[in-house]
């Protein structure tokens, strides 16, 4: 997918960052610049840091984040239930207070009725002293009931007892509801605190994951830099080998149509071991996201493993030595930790490297025949458009069982050379 390609001999083509936004990489950090690396780690990485340990830590952190997220969801559900219970209790307390006020009004009306009866009794047949005391006494409802019994009779006595009993029951219910309300408020407050603590733990895990992924990017960049010098020497040796056997080197190939002589061979799905595999756009090659081992598509010879012009610094190129595409060069680039070396012979059972969940994903397709980092589609690629070479490679992947990429931008740009294999 490199865009804005430089002329051959002036360095590797540069790749424009892809516009696709992936939900799986929301927590991934961008590739660190030299300044950011120095600010974070100084000139060297922490002692004992390595790609394998960081990848294992990333996996463990992702599992912990999943568990923390589930705990937060459980606490949210518990808090919602507790709040609902509190709302119900508050409504019951309000209803109880209203009933208590009604009982008190009824009791006051009964006392007023008793005073009226006492006055009537006094006016008709009372002895004066007892009735007079009804208007000055500060006694409670129960003592007033006892004092008025001989004046009001059994019917009025029973009515006063009923009103007093209702008042006591309402008061007791109100007390119980108030206590339950206080307990529910304490539960809601406790759950809110637990939820905040769990969310804080989840945020810390996310921050640590970003830090570790950034560390992994630094490690891979340093590993790529260390391999680059040795790789250039190995590439030069491979390129010079035919010249030693056949005499003076012939002039380099002239750009033009590439003729492929079909050769019997078997290719296999190179993405069969990648987990959470997600096909994305077709540009110069085919983009994917996921994590796990990536294989060679068939028998071949490794020409390169790194190139600084690609995100992540990885560009594994190998020339196929059998099948319909015998002689063509395949590349797998970007967020891959290489496990092969230049000059190594590979088969469809060879793991080229480990795909990790970095910020760019991976891209695979047809490389330039030199395998130095350019693609066959470099000269015809326009950002936002699929190329004929990318579509052709997507069809090859589909023929061996891999999910094809997604075409974009209308008709593919560029054209395939005469005799190019189709799938």
C-alpha cells in the first residue's frame, strides 16, 4: 500500500497511513517517533524487554480488561436494581407519612367530638366539676378516653380505641420504612463506590496496555534496524550468485510485460492461523487485521524481511518457486514479527512471522520482482482506489480459502501484464 513512491534508487516507497478505523484497535497506540521513544525509554529499552514477553503481557492485559469490563457491567446492573428499590421505598415512606397525618387528623376530630359530648352531658345532667375539667386538662388521648368513658358510653370508647390503634400501626410502619430507606441509601452509595473503583481499574489496564503496545512497537523497530544491515548483505549475495556461476552479470531487467510459464504446484491459505481475521480494503495488496501466525502461500525463497518505508518496518518478500505464479514475488508487510531470514527456503507449512494487533494491520500482495519493498502496483496506485494487482492477489487468496478483500474506488487502477496468472 505505499503511496507517494519515490523513484527507484532513491530509497523505499513511503506508505500513507490507511484511513480505515478499526474498533479492535481503539486502545492501540500509534507508532512511536524517535522523540517519543527517547522521552519514554531514553536511548535504550528497559532491561529484559523482548517481543515475546510484551506479546504475552498484551494477551494477559486484554483478558483482564475483559474481566474488569464484565465486573463494571455487573456493578452497574446491581446499582440500577438498588436505586429502583430505593425509589420504591421512598414512595412508600411518603405514602406512610401521608397516612400518619390522616390518622392524626381523625384522632383530633374524635377528641373534639368527645369534648362536644362532654359539654352536652354537663349541660343536661353533669355535676359540673368533672365536665369542667374536660376543657382544661392536658392529659393524653388514652387518659382522656378513660376520663370520658362514663360520659360517652361503649360505642364512643370503641371508636377511640380503633383510632388510637390505627395511629400506632401507622407510626410503626413509618419507622420500619424509614429504616429500610436508610439501608437502601447506604447500599446505593456502596455500589457507586465499587463501580468507581472497578472503572478506575479498567482505565489503568487500558493505559498499561497502550504503554506495552508502544513498547512492542519500539522493540520491533529496533529489531528491524538491527536486521537491516545483515539483510542487505544477504540480498547482495543472492543477487550476485547467478553472476558467479554464469560469468559477467547481465544488464538489469527492462520494465515491461512479465510472461509467466505455468508450472504445476500447490498453494495454501497463508492466513489460516490468524485469529479474529478481518478482511479490509484492497489497494496495492489486500489489508487484514487479526493476530496469530502467517504462512507462506507456497514454496519460495525469502528475499527480504524488513523495510523502513512500511509501518512497523516489516516487509517479508519471497519469490515463488512453483505453481502458476512461479517466479513472482509475494510480500507480507506491516504489523508482523518476522520469523524467517533472507535466503531461507520456505514452503506452505512455513510460518513467516507472527501477526500482532498493532495500529496498521497487515498487507499482503504481489511485490516488485526485486523484493526490495516496492509492489507491482506502485506505479498505478492512487489512494482510495483498488489496483488490478491487488484484486488479482485477493482472488488468489479466495481460491485457497482465505476471505477476499474489499474493493474500493470503482474500477481497479492499472492493468496486469500479458500472461499474468488468474484465479
